[in-house]
């Protein structure tokens, strides 16, 4: 496991002069190749590209105009999972608020949960010589980022834990919060509880699914594989799946929706089928207008403002010279009871009817 590099450990970024030396050409030749200019022999251009790749050289596109006396660009790079998700937008706003107070600008990019986009975005931000990164990991492996850490560029990961690097992380208590949601529904008398999850390759989706299954097991409630659905990533797919589940011969009496866009689809399906007052619903993460529909939506509320603020504070602590071991900050959630999660299940209804 690697730790955040100290100034003594950090290696400098390779320069155009380093590439020229390794390739055995002049700096002007390297400049022509990097900028895609003509009049460079194909064999020479290939030699330059190989040297640049070996040194992991990133051309400095615009940072020269941004540099200040302290050698920094006073910018940070932010990679969020998807701007379509309100959670990511709130995290972005919180980070930007802290950065602005420090006189920093934020270069933000939306990965749309595309693993290939993560590496492209990092490369683009590296060319702009950002002073640090806040990253929502999307790829299975982030070890390729170690080179930036070795050069002294700090990094904080949010929402999901990285793989292959050891850096500060700020995450939600996903597993335990999912257990709380299921425990709440079981307390209302439900036993057939459906799980609606995000893409299985997304770490948070797996953690919430695992929490759901763990709580069912601890409560002695068998999990029905037919009611455990992953790989939903938008409201449209969630609407279709929810309608299908509710028309099964033995449908669920409650739903745990583990992502806010998926929750929107589940609410739409319940309304279309006229089942919104019969089937209980607990959602992970709040949804816009969740307190305006009927019944109002019971949620496991994350705290995106705190997540973003803590991530920004950790990054600036590193920029200010903190060389302590990487820390993981787990931000708790809270159960917000509004009505949809308190619809009684058959178990509680039968108990209430007995003399």
C-alpha cells in the first residue's frame, strides 16, 4: 500500500526536454509532434511518441497562462459519476464552494459512469496541470493514477472506494444504510421486499444489494432472486421492471429502491398501476419532489453537501502539506420517515386484525 508522497518522495513531471533527450531529437521536433504539426518524418514521430509514453509525459496545454508565483495553477479537477444525478450536482456545488473560498477554480467533468471516460478525463486535466483531483472512481482499477501521486499531485476519492491506490476517501455508509432500509420495511410487516439496484459494476450498487441481502438473512426472511434486480440506471428501465414485478403471481409488498433516478421510475410505475398506497417504498437517497407526491417518499438520505465539503477539505489539507496516512471518512445517512415506507405489510395487518 502506498501513502501520500512527501515533497522529498514526489518526482517531478517529465518535460519536453526529457522526451527530446530520450528520443534523441531536438525540443522543436518534440513540440511539432505533440502539436500535430507536419514536416516530421514518420519514424521520428513514432520515436517521440514512444518516448513520451515511456515517460508518461503530458503536454501542458493551457496552464502556462494560469501559473502564479507559487508554481500552482490554483485549479482542481473534479470527476463526477453523472451530472444527470442530482447527488453528483450537490457534491459538485459543495466542492466548488470550498474551492472558491480558497481562490481556486474547479474543472469538472461528468463520466456518465463510463470506465473509459475516467482515464480520458484524468489525462485532459493533467494537461491543464491541475493542482489536485477529486475523483469518483468508475473503472475497476485506479492504479494508473499512482504516477500522479508520485509526482506530488494529491487526490481524494468520493462516493466509491478506489482500487490499486491508497488515498483519502469520503464515502457513504452504503451497506449499513441499506440494512436499515430493509429493517424498517420488515418492521412494517413486509417479507416480500424487492430490491431495485443500479448497474452491478458500480461499487455502491453492490454494497447496497449486499446490505439488503444481509438484513433479510439476519431477519430470517428468505431472499427471492426474482425480486433482486440490478443493472437499472435510469427511470425508464426502473418503471418497466417495477411494473413487471408488481404483476407477478406473488408480487412484492414493498420495494427498496437503491438509487434516486431508479426511485423516480418506481414511483411512476406504482402510480400507473394505482398501487402507490398499497406497496411500501423506501428509497436510498432523496428525490426531487419526494415530499410532494402521495404518499410522500420515505428515504435513506445521504448528505452530499457534507461529502463534497469533506472531500475538498481533505484535498486542500494535502495541498497545504499534510503528509499523514490516507484517511477514510464515512458519512452517515439518516432515515427520513414520510409515509411510503410505513404502509403496513401483510404481517402487521394480520397481527392488527387478530384478537
